[in-house]
């Protein structure tokens, strides 16, 4: 039996504009690096290999909480040591907590001979997301584990659908400001007008149809959020200008990644994605806000495991 593996756990974009809590996709970059070791006692040891000073007490750590959920369904004879080097900054809005939770359970499952299903792994990893945000949402977890674009039809019971998509290039800007997921949820409306709900349903359906039909124009028309984005965008300086100017240089559309502060835009080709990056840089440089950008693509394989 393999005793140690290296894991690459990718960043993810959740919500995908109009698909709040139900649509997400994995990115080729950035990704967290993890090493998992099988140990002969039923405990979890967490070793941080970065400077974020995240908790090492397993119930307080997203990877630890996910592994505890997995271990609840084992015979109690084995445990895991986990080294985590986060390259996805916590609080960035591109699935940092999901990467740690998903990477931990996928790596642990490999060490156990892949005894658990992908749905099981999503269930376990969602326990990590609850530590991070107070909610067991899966729209970052599922694409991180499965790769590509995923639809969460239902959480309880879990019903996940993998969606095909055309080739898409992704540009992400991470302004160096903090938007906590819990706070971003608190400002949302508890009631939605019927006319807005109808428009949102049409956009979600159009977005899924555009992905499946590989219809870029339909994708672009459907990347509209009339419920969540108008409220959350006030937390992100420059958001409206970034979105407008990126579409002017050819982006299909985009929006807030997760609860922010990162903003993502989709493009048909890399040349356009690079133009989008230039626009993003210009806006945040003028605003005097530090930022990081990524020009990448959709990752169709999810978490990668390497034997060491």
C-alpha cells in the first residue's frame, strides 16, 4: 500500500455569475500543494508549510475537519499526517478553503485504495467548508474534486452533475482587500422579487445550455446576475469598471468569484484573456489597490495525486 502522496488541489470559481451556490469550475492555476502520509494511529497531524498561520488543531482546520469526517467512516486503525503549502491565498474568493478540504480527502482516499466514491469525498470536504464559512456549500468543492464545470442540483441529498463546456480561457484579478464569506452572505436579501427570480432562472438555464451547446454567444448573454452581484459588488472597488471594460475588449462576461474579492472573466481565446488582464491591471493600478492576476484555463481533471 502507498504510504505517501503529493497532491495538487486547484483553485475554483464558484457561483459562475448567476449560478449562486450551484455552479462552479476548476482552474489550471493556482493550486495548493499538499503531502499526505498514512500513519498507524487514528489521529490527524497538520503541518503548515506557508506563512498564513492557519489552525493546526484538526477540528478548526478545513483539511482537518474534512479528514475527521472521512475517518468517522473508517475502522479507527489509521490516521493521516498532512503538510499544506497554500498557494491559493485564504479569503481570495477562488476556493482556498475548498482546495485544502478537497485535496486532503482525495489524497487520503488514494492512500486507502480509493474506497470512497466521489460523492463521499464531496460530503467529507463540505465539512471543511462549514468550518470556513459556516455553510456546507459544495460549488467550490465539486469542481475541485471532479474538475471542469459542475452543477449542484441538490445538497441534501447530494446530486452533482458534470457539465461539458467549450474551450474557455479565464482571467482572474485578486485585489488585495478582504471580503469574508460570512459577511458577504449577511448582506444578501432574504426575499427576491418574482420578476428578478424569473430573469435569474432564464440566465442559469441559458448558461447551462450555452455550455452544453458550446454556444459562446449564449454564454455571454447568460452571464448576468440580477440578485447577488448588485449587492456584493459594492464591496469590491472598481468592479463595474472592470466588468464593462473587459467586455469591451472581447471578454464573454464574468463577475465575482465566490464571495469576492476576486473577479473573473471568460474569453474564447488566450489573446483576449491577456487583453482582459491588462484592463484589470490598469483599473486597480489607478485605484492604488495592490492585486494579483492569473491568466489560465478550465481544469478538467480536478485534484491531481502523485505517488512519491
